[in-house]
C-alpha cells in the first residue's frame, strides 16, 4: 500500500489541473494527500495491510479530498510515532482551508481536507463526504465525484503505475490507448455519476477496476472499443477485460501485463 501513495498523488494532481487549481495549490495538495495517506500506511493496520480509500470532489472554487481506511484507528505505538502524527496532521490543517478527522479505535479513520483552487482565496463553506465502502481487496481505491473528470485522473494513474512497474514502451502505449478510450466512453454510465477506480498491481503487471455502472454500462463500453474500420478492437491491446457484477453495480476490470502475451 505504501508504494501506491505516490500514484494517488499523481492522479489527484491531474484532477486538480483539470479543474483549474493553480500551481501553489497543487503543491499543497500533493503535500496534504501524502501526509494523510502515509498516516494510513503507518498507523491504520499495524504490521499487516488493508485498503486505502481516497475520494475527490470538486466544486466551483475548491477541491475536497477525503482519505479513509477501515483499520484500527489512529493509535501511535511510540513517542516518535505520536510526534510524527502530530506534525503530519498540523501540516494538513495549515495547508487546508478546512480540515476534519473522524473515527476511533476499531472504527477506522477518515481525514477530510478542503483546498481552494486559487491560493489565498477565502472559503468558509463546510464540507462533508459520503462514507466510503472499503475496497474489496487490500488495494487502493480513488473515488472521483464527477465522471467527466475521470480522464485526467486515469491518465496520470496509468502513467505512474506503468513507469513504476517498468512496462515496455509498447505496453505503456497500449494501456494509454485503452484507458483513454474507456474514459471517453464511460461518462453517463455510472451509478449516481460517481466513479470508483480501484487499482491493484503485482510483479506481472497491473489491474484497474472501474465502476459502479448501471446495468449494461460496462458491456456498452466494451462495444465502444470496437474499431470496425480496421476490423478489430482496442480491447485486444489489454491482457484481460472483464465485466464483474457487484451489489452496487457493474465494474469493468482491465488488466495489463508487463510483457505482452
């Protein structure tokens, strides 16, 4: 999970650029997201691991980020842990226009941070976020409040993951082509317009899980990948593309191997 913190930071920076956040704000965003995510890595699950959930919601003048886990709650184990946690939370509070933390022992923790799109702008509006369901695996999940903002998040996410997993140039190109096409076809098919993007990676490559979609939405995206003019489909560039059902809707699962099969 620790290795995914940088990936989350890159993805949210792409979202921030898309909604018009200035460079000072993006730098602050990267800092507070890193601090909040590392608190999960260090304090939430002890020696084990578990899901890291990130939700992003943009409005006309700010971006609200919520980082949550389903771990034991913030319970630093040593004086050094307590000092590190205190400094991290103080930094988040200093760089955010509003900040809150909730949860407790055995109930997980949720950190909400609201940052203005323009540095120095006033924003006195409170912010709240819906509870996030834990990711189905022990991986990382990013939730995007508006489906039309999927493209910049997905592009940054795939780029960061591909680079870290040392995929070949050809595999990176394949991944970008497929995910760009999915981002174009996907808006309008999500339940309540909210996108959840799960990521999992192993030594062999990476897997993206996108949803929840209305019934038939994931299959419609697969059809959008067809290219009749060339007698093929962009689906062939992935190493696996499947539709999975869940209680909250359909999910499109895309897999890319390090080496093309």
